[in-house]
C-alpha cells in the first residue's frame, strides 16, 4: 500500500493505517486479559521530575513522553531530533542550510524556527535543568543520558518563558560509587564512524567522577556540483570554478563531523548535601546542511529598489539564464550552489556598484558550558536547590540561498553568544506530606551578536555588513503548591511572574566597513529596547480511581518573550513586539492495566493562542519600496487535539509501543499579515502523527539474548511557513527502522545491526521558502536508507 501523500488519498490511507496499528496495541491487550500475570512481564515504573520533585510518571498530572536511555538505544536514536518520531504532537527538525546549525522546535503547533538570537524559541530545551536559550546549537547528541522528558503544553509556571509550547528535558547519568564504563564503535553507510565512551570512577568514599565523549564522522549525501565543470559547453557562459581533472563534485553536504565531551563530579560531603559540578565542550564543524533546489521562477527576476527595477544577474549578466535549468529532478540529492556572486554595476551608477562576493561553504558550532548543582536537605521535609550555569558558543555559517551559479543572495555570518543563569528552589512538605510546595527564583543574563556580511541582489544592490548586539535580562519568581485532600484526590496550583528586558543594537555598514550602507544604512547606530512582564498560572486536579487508573484536569498558561525585529530594511520596521500568550485546558487519563502489563496514557486539549508573533507580508508607513522585515503581534488562534501513548508487554521479553496525536489549528484573528489566510495552519504542525514499535528478546542456549526491534512512524503534511504555500509544503511520509541486538550471557558485550529509512523514502525534513521575494525555494532531504554495525563493551 502506498504511503505517498502525493497520490490522491495517500495521506488518508496512511493515517487510517497508522491509527489502526496504534489502536491495535490496545485491542491486543484486551484480548490478552485472561493471561496470567508474570512478575517479570510487568512494566517498569518511570520516575520523572517535571514538577521539580521525583514522581512516578503515572502520578504526574501532565502530558509527558518519558524515554529511557535503553529505549533510545533500542530505537537507534543518537540526537535530539530523532526522539520526536515517537512523541505525539512534537516536531524537532534540523533546519535548512539558510538557518545554519539550528533546529525548528514545535509542540502542539507552537514553537519557533528562526535561528536569529534576537528571537525567542517557543519550546524550552533543558539539559540537567539548565536552559539552552537559542535554537542555534540545540542539535544535541544524546550523550550518556539517563532519560528524556518531553512535556507537552505550556509550562509557564515552572519552566518559565519560552516554554509556551512545552519543554524537552535531557537528564545525564550521574557519577556513582562504582568503577565502571563502556566503549562503543559504529561503522555504517558512507563511511560512518561513531565512537562513544564513558568512564565512572570513585575518587573517594564520597567523591565520584564520570567522563563521557563522542566522536562522529560520516560522508555527506547531497553532492554540490560545479555547474560550469559538469557542463563545460553550456550556452550561458558559466565558467567552471575548478578543473575537470579534480572532478565536478565540489563537496558532499550533509556530512557529519561532530565531537563532544562531558565531565561530571559528584560530591556527598554529608547525608544532607549533594554537589554536582559538570562541564562540557562541543565542536561541530562541517559542510552546509544538504539541500536541493525545488523550484526557481523560470523568468528574469526583478525587484523594485528606490523606484528602479534591479535585475538579478547570473555569472554573465548578458546571458539572461532561465533559472529553471538549475532545478534537479524530484528525488535528487545534488545542487549547483557556487557561493559566488561576481562584481557588477547593475544600475549604471557608480554609487551602486556591487562588489564581488565569495564565501567558503561551511557551518560550525563550537561551544562549552559549566553547571553547579547544589542540593541541601535542610530537614526531613525541606530542601534547597541551587543551579548555576554559564554557557558560551561561537557559531557560524555561509549560505548561497538559490543553490545555483546565479547571483541572488549570499551571506556569511558568525554568532558569538554567552549566558549566565541562576535558579533557586525551596521544596517542602507539611501536614504529614499532604501539603507539598515549591518556591523559586530565576535570573538570566545573556548577550549575543550577529556578525555577518550580506549580498542581497534579489532585493536590489543591498550589500552590507552588520554587527548587531542583543542584550537580554530576565528575572522571575515562582511557586507551586500541591494538596492531597484525600488518598484519591489531589490539587495543584502554581504561579510565576517574569520581567524581561531586551535591547537590539543595529550596525549597517558598507562592505568595506567605512560608511553606512546604502538603503539600510539609516539603521546604523540605532538601539531599540523592549521591556515587558507577564504572569503565568496553573491549576490542576487529579483523582486516582484505583491503583490502575488516574485522571486529571488542568488549566495552564505560558508565553514566548517579546523582542525587536532583527531584519528591518528601514528604520520604521525596527520596532518592538510583545510576547505571545497561551491558555490551555487539558483533560487526561493515565492507566496501568492487566497487572501492569499495559500502560495507556491519553489526553485531550484546547488552547487559546493570542498575540502570535508573525512576520508581516507588507509594512505600512515606509516611504521606500523595499520588502517588509517586521515582526508583529498579528494573530490569534484556537488549537485543539488528542494524544495517545501506550506500551504493552503481553509476556516477558515482548513489548509493543504505540502513539498517536491529532492537532487542529484555526485562526480567529489576522491583522496586516498580507498573504496569510484564516484557513492556513501553524508551521511544522502535522495534523496526524503516529508511531508503532515492537521488540522481542529471545534467550539463546548460551544464556545470551537476541533482540529484534522494528519501528514505523508517520506524519501528515506540514508547512514550514505560516504563509502556507506549495513552495513550503512537505508531504506526509512514513519511515521504517529496524535493529537486531545480540548480548552475551554476562551482559557486558553486545553487537547491533541497524537499518534506518528502510523504505529509502525521499522526503524533506525542512524547507526554506523565498519564492515570493527571491523566486526560489529549497528542501533539505532526510537521510536515505542507511545501515550500521555497532559493537559495545561494558566494564
């Protein structure tokens, strides 16, 4: 049966198949109700800390996907974006090359996709309770983790600002008292080589250390071809940039060259105090993300600039190249990006001569951070926790947005960033533990810079450099109280007040840096501040009907911070915008059935989304005919949906897991956003999303085990832009992965053979759409079918 949504009815058939498969787990469980319970067939209890205290997942009144380290490994998942295949309503995707080493992060249709550090994410990402403030650098490896918690819905009271859609929290393995470790090596398709290692030491009776590291390398899968080399007799006069003897494939994009190391110390000076100190370093230096040109308007491009018509020129402007010749056939893994725009006088006026632009194709991220976590047990019912962190990185990337030899837009930029955070939490209990409470305070101080030069010929002779500094300060106070009225009934209430400040400082100089740039130079030296505050609330009630069933209802709010438009073309576009806000109602059920062999968690939600931050299509008030580069609070919407997760273990060693989500998005207000229509949906929001996985552990005669596992996941179509168009649409697709793992009887040696995208599905993970303005749109293909062999030794 075809899962290709391009075929009429393909999406509906895929959804129907996925829903039937997901619900099949529950039906199978009901059929197996008569089976006698086996102690070793029961599902494990999962402990989460979503409410800042250790709780059983099944006792926590929140929609949470919790994934253990063992399950991450069983699913062959090694980075943060891969965990979302099995998480309902969650989309984490690597971004297109135009956005550098960043991700798009959305939960329940709410989030953000822009790498610019002046703009806030809409999904909070945390590692060991330390907030990662930007989408740049959030492509995290799942290095030496204990678990992942994905919290769906607004987490405004505890996680705070920018967790309006939800939060993704990674928790590392803590150092322990044993001397142990592991080494792991992987070899796979396109010379993939992954090396991982961990070592745990007891330095003293109360001092422990853990070191972990990863190094990953793999050849790319999208060829970047020198057009003039590949077609030396082309009629457009496009000359080669390299000798044919060197080959016409300049590079293979989408490669991997990633390394990271983390060290942690755990000190227990007394029974009442625990101190955890950690430091980490990451270096990710590679070619640009692999992208392909999907469409390019097959006509001469023009743009109005100060009353003139400015053509977009190719390498030889007299040739009038038809851009469509650079679009590869659907299903291709190559492009013709040259990262070069020649010098040219496009207007005949000496003041508007465009100088040569040439960039080295590259994207990189180099960052480090340190965190100090001190937990002090003041009494049997009172504890104080302090989390201090400092993070710093320098990231950068070059982009040739039209992926061809034409001179449309080229840029080269770096983003230095640093932040300091401090959080204090006081956890207590009273009335024989019937009353629990958390009081806290949070402070963030961060600075980022966007240093770049831009050659934007599609919008006229705009050639400039920038060095924009963004300062951010945030202060917050919060509290949550829980009251257990009876053994079955419990109430929770929370509140958080946040005060935020941001100022954006614009620099717009000409390419030589000697004077303000043409057109945009009026912005040079301008500083625009933003100040705001917000209060979030949460009310929840839960009722445990028996040992197997708990239900809950909650109302919660969240917000994404305001700011200042980072890409204005003129001064009147450089204006602040306010926070976007969400109120959400959620009703859920959590069950452990069949003597705790079937776990089913489900919820329905309804959200009121107001003051959405949207990029305007047209700007009013400008006296110059330039594009609109303004962000404003320009929309409201209602979002509703259903989410389902289940795990079934009918007999020891055999487990089935399934998930499904349905999300419906409807605009209720749109103001001055041009092409966006009320029938459009939020970016990166699949209406339907489902997964099914199964594994069985066979015991071998030698005492070892052999475990095959298969996973399938489906998502319906998405649009990567709020202005839903075919040029930013990604059709629905289904992916299949499999893994076969052997372990010896002692459990200290294992070998795994894995295959990903076994159907060799051609699909896009993200798209960058500049079709309306520049005339082109691209797509970042997902990885084709790959195989790998992994050997792991524990000691």
